[in-house]
C-alpha cells in the first residue's frame, strides 16, 4: 500500500508538470486539487465561514495527493521529503497493521488534517492555500515513533538517534513554525496528523469495521477468484465448519454429533489439499 500511495502521488506530480502555470509555485492541476479558501487570502476572524462554499469540500481529500509544482521554488523537494518519510517509516507501520488498515489510517489522517486546516481558516480567518501529503505522512511518522520509540533512525541519513528523539524534533519544529508569522509551512496539518496518530495509538482505534471495498479493489492486484473442486461448494462447507466450531467454543467438543464431526473432518481435508496445491 505504501508503494501504491507513492506511485499515485508521483503520477499526479508528473502530470501536473505538463499543465499550465497558474501561480509562482503551482501549475493548474496542483492548484485545482489544492485546499483553498478566498484565494488563500486573509479574512476577518469569524467571517470566513461565509466565504467557503461547501461543495468544495472534495479539496480536503485531493489536496493530500497534490504537491508544489516542479516549476516552483521548492521544485521536487516538497514531494521528495514527503515520499521519503512515507517510504522508510510507512512500510514498518503497514507491516504491523496490515494493508487495508494502513490505507484507512492514512486516508483518515489525510481527511482529519485537511479538516483541521479548513476549520482553522474558517474560525480565525487565516490564509488557506494548502496541499501536500504532509498531514497524513506526519501521522505515519508519529505512529511509527509510538510503536518503535527505541528504534534507531538516521537524521538526514547521517546522525543516529532513537525514534522518540525524531518525534520530539518533528513536533518541536512545527510548534516553532506555529509562532512564526511569516511561516509558509503547513504546521497545522502536521500537528493535526500527529494528534490523529496519537489518538489512534492511545485509544486503540481500529478501522476494520469500515468497509471501503471499492477503494480496496482499486489497489488490489489479486483477482477475486473462487476455486471449486466438485462436491459441496467450498463456501458452504466453510460456513458449516465455522458454525460447528462456534458450538465447540460454547458447549465443548463432547456436544458434537457424528454428522458434525464428519463435516469438520471433510473441511480439514479440503484445507490440507488447498495448501498442498498452492
């Protein structure tokens, strides 16, 4: 999933390079996908609610897959640093939580960070022109730190330090930018992503019950094939076996009838044959 997300971000970045330039740092595609209100200008606090049409809420999601254009002053570095963080720290997180759960966590962090950025603009009237995967990547980085605080990492690929130190520096840099009036760093999205990861870890959140099958199918490379070897359908036999195993859990093995034992035996044989085949 980490590789897939990187490919999507890089693909958008490369396509954007062939679109026309809109501002000093943005070409048309990045500008179109970015989260913006009132053209990124500043408004009187409390009045911004009336300057953001609700039908533009889709920008909360799309802005997380767009980055500063290659023709801008930051060039390729904006997307490079985000994707490096996702590549090196996202893979261990994905291995721990699984492909589907990682995708849901990543998208949840992306939406949460974008929403915080938008609400902050609407309440305080601060300029809003946001784009980049930083909010979601920040969540991935902090979740890695929370899971592996003593894991040794290299600062700038040179200085070794435990992961918790990286986390402190990461949060500290954003807090520093929060007090700089001239800062153009999306510290609010970074801190929102970090908060999302902290809540996810500390509260033991789990998104397994959220079913985004159509999204998961887009990212799945495995065909959804079912193999039938004759006789009773595999799904039917599995369902019966599951029901019998639940009965064993409730009432014990001695409660099984001769017929139920035969079903379990048949199911066990099918499982062994499947393992030998593959």
